[in-house]
C-alpha cells in the first residue's frame, strides 16, 4: 500500500491535482478581483472621478489662448544637438570662486543685498561699471533677459495654459519647463526688487504680477513636482514682498493690487497673513 501511494504515477497525479487546484484558485481570484475593479471603476466614473493619467492631461488649447505657446517655452521641448540649451534662457551667470549675493529671507530677517548684486553683475560682465544707483545697475544688467521675459508679459493675458509635455510617457515625461519657470520667476522678482530700490513700486508690482502669472500657469499640470515648484514660486514671491514691506517700499494701493485673492488664485492668499503684511496692519 505504501509503495503504491509513493509510486511515480501516484506522485505525478497528485502533482497535477495540486497544480490544477492552484490554477483554479488564482483564476477565481483574478476573476473576482477584475469584477471588483470593474464595479469600482464604473461607480467612480459615475461620480466623475479620474482614475487614469490620461484623464488629467489638459485638452489642447489654441495658441491665441495658451500662455505656454511662446518660443521660450516651446523651444524647451525640441531636441537639439548643436544649439545652446534653451533651459539656460532665464539662468543667471555664476561666479566659479564665490557664492552669489544674498537674496531676501523673511525667516532669517535678511534683506536683499542690492550692493552685492551690483558688484556681481559687474564681475559677470553684464554691466561694464558701477554707477551711484545700485538698483539701477541691476535693472541694466537684467536687460539681457528682457526679450525672453517680454514674451511672457505679452502672453500673460491669455486665459489658459498647456505646455507641450509628452504625458503619454508617464512618469518618464520630460519636464524642462518647470526649471525654466522657476528661473523666470526669480528674474521677475529681482526686477521687482530693483524697481523698489529706485522708488518705482508700480513697476515692481507689475513684475510680481508676472511671477504670479507663472504660478497660475502651472496649476493645470498633472504632476506632484509641478505642485512643489508652485510652492517654491510662492516662497520666492513672498520674500520680495516681505523685503519691500521691511523697507517700507510698498504703498497700500500696490499691495491691494497684487492681492492674489482678487485674481481668483485662492491658494496664494497667504500674502495677507504673512508677518507685516497689509492684513496684519
């Protein structure tokens, strides 16, 4: 009896039965799981929930309505082998042997280093020599970036935004516009700092509004990294607004004009709750 039970034929049959049992078990579980998913999907779609990445991709927009339909953004998505990197369009030069001058920091109570930036732009050859107006020299140095920044100013009235991101690549999608957008915000806010330095708060306000426009443009991006970049943009804007408040350079009418809650961007109404902000006064 034992020999028959342990015979080769019996072991093979037992193995086949076990394999069939496993196959049947997983087949049933797969069927149950697929049925549960289909039921959930149907209910979720009925509620209007988006379940797939393709559902989050913004629809195509006519160029006349698309903020991102400008060369400085479109060129970012063109593969180039013999041309300068378009991502460098908004990037400030760097000094190899020293750090860039200080930017404002509301947490540390550090003001914008206008004299340091004036010296920086002389060293990087964006201006040939210093004048008595450090803020004016900064504006002169930043003229190099004006053609690119002007493209964004001209496009800012366009109500919608869609970048030429290949979202069909999923997590591997190329996102060069996020870095470019952050650098453009830094240029707009540095322009704003310089305008405040020469006593032109309306011009400074206009530059801050352009920085906010970039923040809004990224709101339709279906990626977490875009949200993190938007947070960084708000931090950059907050610092220039704080710096102007610390120096008593913002009149109330300009602060009210750049109030983001008036533009429908409720995510940015932090400006009225920051220490020293108009709301605090």
